[in-house]
């Protein structure tokens, strides 16, 4: 059984992060390159992705789709059961990969 309250809570959390991200997105690349803007945008994007992965994990557990070997298995299990579309599974897989990208200007890791 899906933990409705936790899932809705995570979706609300995600909505909050995305709202914050929209409010700080700079108008120009030059403005983005300022340390404060870049760091705030990157961090909000990172926690948004982590929250989306958490929602997928809650759905896999709640639907009893089995234990995933890794996070990418979450998306595959949900797509196989048609909970999400294949294109959405691919998008989530690519988004998850963004958490590990290093910022070229700072060398800082984007991992959890």
C-alpha cells in the first residue's frame, strides 16, 4: 500500500523547491555565473532531483515492485508496470545523473 501522506508530503516538498528555483533563476548567463546564484540554483536543482527519486522509491515500495538493485531500477520498475512512461523513466534517469556532475567553475561535487 502506498504511503499516501509521505508521498504527498514529498510532492509538496518538491513543489516548494521548484517554486524557490523559479524565484532565483537569473535572467542571464552572466548573472548565473555569480557564486550565489549558481550555488543556489544548483543546490535547489539537486534537492529537487533527490526528492523526485524519493517519490519514485515510495511508489516502488508501496506498490511492492521488489527491491531495486540501484536507483535506476526504480524507474525501470515503474515504467515496466506503466506507472510512469518510458520517456519519463529516461528523463528521471538523466536527471539523477546530474547530481554527480561536477561544477566546471568550482570543482565542487554535486553528489548527495
